[in-house]
């Protein structure tokens, strides 16, 4: 082609190209000579088209290069371009004939230098912090002793071995490992999917749902740990319903997942220590608590026994209380009997007095008849007959009313007297004897109300509810053995 475009300037031997042919020739020349290039520059004029393609420019202090990234490639990029971000773009050069421009078709994109990474990291941290993903009130307490621990890490590295070893030393637990890439283009998506996958497990499913998650990776450079700074990982961590411990890199390595996690561990081994307590320490603590509980219980029982003994010493003698109560019962029984008789007599006198005050029917009838006779003497025969009939009718009605009133009054008073009689009978000492008590009399028929009044060989009378019996007190001194139904030789013992 170079030979074709050469000439002596007068156009005689130079072929004539159309614009399209010339553009195609230039396109082939550019693509053949720059099939694959890496270009470093600052992103400017970033724009995402409705089709999903990315358009922007790469510039430095001397030139500007158009860049395009097709929709199928955008999902594989390690980072999303932003204005002002310094990047290294890898791809192939081509031309865009419609505008007579050359451009780079980007296949991969990476941040140029650690300084640019730190700048991007800080901008992303501010953005996510503004959304509240790092707020302390979002963080939850870790379970004291989880049943199942979920670990998101590489299955082939030393990290998982360190975690399992530390768990077995402290408190062995059931561990579920979700293997993921921890570095590279797909690492961020796999880690986010693993966190969401553990959260989607059902408590009663085939795979048990973890009580706590550990996301762990060994140490590395900022670029090596960049997957744990990606937004999708941070958002999955913040959305996790299961408490999560991040253990990324060494103690000095800080990633965005550390800020969103419920707890950050400086190393994967420290994450295992945070997840479970030391079993031996727990056993020692429980044994110590058991010893203190036993000691405290023993002291409490001793104090209660001492307190109960003090109360018992302050109580009066049971025999004295029983004797006093029995004497008081006899006194009340006697008073009740007397009061019943007096009350009955008073009620009878009152009824008799009321009976005397009531008019007698015969006398009232006779009085009415006499009054009728007096009236009849001064009346005509017909009027007299009518008056007599009316008087007789009124007299009969009055008599019947008087008789009914007297009968009702007598019935009420009789019911009251019977109720008092039943009450008196219920307080009688004979009813007490029917419940199993015994009334003791001496030879002079005086009630014996205290054991001190008994003497050896003393004859006493025992009154039961169905009769009386005689007895003689035993000759044992005070303080001897209590009364028992049979003696030591098997014979009938004494009654008292």
C-alpha cells in the first residue's frame, strides 16, 4: 500500500481511493501493527450507554486516546472505571471510520499503581459509609457457643488448616467450608455468593445453617486483597443475617469487608478464637460455680436450721397449750349451755307476753255481738237484719285474721327457738366427745384439765360419747417413757 500511495506529486501514477477504502486500509494498518497493547492513562468522560457498552477516554499530559469496552467484557473487568482514576488498559487498537478516530478496544482493566488503588479504596469507603453499611448499630453480638461454623475461604490454603486446628484445640464444633477463590477476577463474586448461600440455608434443611460465619484469607499485597474491597462483597457482608467475622490478611491489612463485618479478627487463627470459647476454661468455670453453689447451699441450710431452732425454743409447751385450750373449751361449753337455757326461757316469756297482748277471738266476737244487739235495738226490722248480717260478716273476717296472725307469730317464734336449740346443741361438749375426745373426772367428779393434777394410783373416770369407764393412773414418775399401746413385754400398757 505504501508503494501505491507514493508518487511524484502530480497525481499521474497515484491511484484514487474512496473514503471507505482509505479508512479500511488505515484500520488494517493500525490493527496489524498494534494488535495488543497496554496503555496507562487517566479515565475521563466516562459514560455507560443504554446498550451496556462503556465509553471513555484515556489521557495524560500530552495526548488523549478514545476507549471502548463492549458489554460482554464489562462483567469480566476487575474494576469499574471512574473519572479521574488512573488505570492500565489492555486491548487492541482499531479505528472508528465514522469519525476518523483511532481507539482502543479494552479487554481488561486494572488500577495503575498502589496510590491509585488507595485513592479508589478511600472513595469507595466514603460512599459505602454514607449508606450506613459500616455503622456500629448494625453490628450484632457473636453467639457464645455456636453449633455450626461456616467458613468462606480457599480449601487448599493454610488458612483453613489453621482455623480447623485452632477450633479443635479450643472447642471442637461442626464446620462447613464453602470453597472460593480469594484472589483474581472471580474472587469477589464467589465470596459474595458464598455469604449469601450460607444465609439462604434453612435451619431444618439437609445442610445445617451456621450460627456464625468466618471469611478468611492469608496475607498479601493490596492488589491481592482487592476482592475483599469490592462493593458486592461489602454489601453481602452487611446484608448477612448470620453474625460474620472477617479475617483478611495480617493485622495491618485493612479491607472494606472488615468495616462491614460484625467483628474483625487480625488473623484467621484469631477468628477461630473469637468464634468459640476454650472448653477447658469453660469446664473449670462450671466446676468453680458448682463448688460455690454447693457451699452457698450448705451455708443457707445451716442458717435456716439455726433460725428454725431459735423459733422452736421460743414456742410455748404443746401440752400446756392443749390443756389451756381444753379448759377454755369446757368453760365456753358451760357458758353456752347456760346462755342457751336463759335465752330459751327469755324467748318463751316474750312469746307468752305477746300472747297475752293479743285479743282473744271469742271475747272480740262476743263484744261485737253485744254491740250488734245494742245497734239492733234502735233499728227497724229490715235495717236491723241487714246490719246484723254485715256485723256478723265483719266479725268473722276479723276473727279469721286474728287467728292467722297469731298462728304466723307462733310459727316464727317456734322456728327461732328451734334454731337456738340446734346452735346450743352444736356447742355442747357431748358433740366434742363424739369427735373422739375424752372428759376426765377425778373421784369427786371434778374435771381434770392438767397432767400435773394426776397422781400415781389415782382413780379417774373417763367419759366417752357412748358411756363412762374407770381407770387408774400409772405409777411412773415424770419424765418417763411416753404412753404406748403395748409394753416392752408385749402386754397391754397403762392408759396414762
